C-alpha cells in the first residue's frame, strides 16, 4: 500500500470515530464542534497505530487499522469534552 492510501485509510477511520462521537455526544456550540472535531481527527491519525499495535495487539489488516483509528478518535472526543468540563468548573465566574 502506498503512503497516500495508508493516510486515507487512517483518516477514514479517524473521521468515522469522530462522526460516531458526534452522534452519541453532540456539542453544544459551533466552537466546541470545530475544536473537538479537529482534536479528534488529529489524535485518531497520530495515535491509532501505536494503540493498535502496542496496546490492543491487533494484526495489521484493513479492518483493524480503521477500527483502531476510530476507537482513538471516539475516545479522544470524550476525553476532550470531559477535560473542558472540568476546566470550566474550576474557572472563576
């Protein structure tokens, strides 16, 4: 597989995970949507392969690559949302 195809497959998985997160936990504002989407896509692209190979011990097949990138994007959407809520609770009014 060439490099562009590999990046496209990883991006497809990250976008799928971000879409699933959007469906299950929609953002309240447009700003929140943009920030969480960008964060989710980038973290899915960057951390999908290490999670797949080091922690999940999944083989390098198409469905496992897409699944790992989707799981990372989905989890990062929720982690970023929780972090913003915690920081917002500590911020003085």
